[in-house]
């Protein structure tokens, strides 16, 4: 899936800054799922750990 973002502020960010913002957004989504009971604490921790590891690989 190819996503194009036409936002000058987004375009001005470095690759690392974009990755960091995407990470924070995905982490927030996981937190919302946990708060609403859509996932268990164990699922949240595993997903967050996996996300963090993937972001470290891209750094």
C-alpha cells in the first residue's frame, strides 16, 4: 500500500523524525486498545516490544 502525504510540515521532517512520529502514533493506538480492553496487557507489551524492535532495526 503506497501512502502519499501532501503536508509541507511532514515533508520538511527528516526520515528519522518521520519514523519517530509514526512510532509514537502506533504506540498511542496500542495504548487506546489497551485502555478500551481490546487487547490484553500481555498483547500490548508484546506488540510494543515488537514495534520498538522494528524501529530500532530501521534506525
